[in-house]
C-alpha cells in the first residue's frame, strides 16, 4: 500500500507541478508529500525530481518512470472500471481534438468503426494544428504528436512516431542521394513553416539529437503540400511514417539518412485530468491503441 501511495503521489506532483498543490488536494501537509517522494527515490535508488523552493522538474529517469507509472495507474483504473461496470456501456458525447493532417488521414477513418462498436456514443472531431485548451474549450481528449516532458500534461502514449527523410526515385536519379547530414546543404529541402519561421530537421549524431536548418526553394505551412511536392520529385522532405509509410512500401518514395534517424515526437492521447475518466474516453483510447498496434498499420 505504501508503495502504491508513493507512486500515485509522484504522478500527482508531476501533473500539478508542485508539492503544495498536491498536499492541498489531499488535505495534508506538504511535508507528508515530500516524505513519500523521498521514500520512493530511496527505494528506487534514483533521483526522480529536482526540487527547489519555487519549482520542481523531472529528471531524465523521472520522465521515463512517470510514463510507466501513468500507464500502470491507468490500467488499474480500467481494471476497476471493468469490474464495477460490467453491465455498463459507454455513452454520451465525446469531443476529440487532433492535428489537422494526422486527424484527417489517421483518426477520422477510425471514427465510424469506433461508433459501430459503441452505438451509444457520439463524437465531435475538431481538426486544427494549434494546442487547444482542453478545459476552456470543453475537449475530452486531444491527440498530440509531441514531447510530453511538460509535466503539466497527462497523457497516454498511443504509438511511436518515426520521422524519415524521403524523396522520389526521379529526384534521386537527377540529384543523387545524401549519405551524410552535411550533404543536405547540396539538396533542395522542402521545409515546413510554423508561426512565420521555418522548422529545422532533427537527427541523431554522436549520440545526441541535433536540429539542422535546411534550405530549399519551396516552404509551406501544410505538411500535405510538402508530401505532394516530394512525390512530384521537387525535393527532399522530412516526414512522419504515418504520412509516407504507404508510399515507401509502394516505392513511390524512398528514404535516405536512415542511420541518423532521431527519436520522434510520439503520438499521445492527452487529458485534462487522469482520475475518473468517463468510460467513453477510456474505450476510445483503448480503441486507438489497438488500431495503431496492428502490424503494418502505418503502411495501409
């Protein structure tokens, strides 16, 4: 019981961003919260949180441990819900937010199948590329492709998100293939723009993630346009596997620089709170995880 309390306290502190906020929520003294965290770190033999009088920050070990703990607590809640709600069926309205491209290509086609399984649920799918305010905008669940090192977010990982550099066979016949990241300076790189600035491409070099500024004669704020330009042989694009897996499988796009591929911003379901999630949210998350786990799903 003590171990479980330590873990749940750690997750709550990470979510709220402070020991005092967690203590107020439980109606106890901050010192009690601090002792639980000390005991947890002592038992594990690692530092999970860097604590000062003004703020806390997760360590690298703490980030990895948090993800596992969130999954364990979510699984426990699901098990309890299944035991107490055997006769219950998910019902009500579900508001879902997703990035425009990912939502259109990946999430939207799954909605009819989900609703066929859960006929008492209705869904609103909002597609946009801004970060929505879940509470302020009444969103039940947001699908995000992001680094969730921001401990204020509560998320469940749905799938890995690998990014690759791709070009068409025609482009490679005309311009050759880059074999190192330095070679990108001699290629037409189709970059995406965001908020008026051009995003770099991230690679793994010498054990570290490095973001490189690339150059080309065409920039766009819509990933689907970059995808089309790459298919048309206009240059190289740095895209996610969910966007280009089908074309790589068919041979209309080919990857380069795979040995420098860096871990991507993975795909998460994000909630405003972890506790007492309605059954319709839990079954939707489980539905997405099962779908994304299918072999060759991203190449369909």
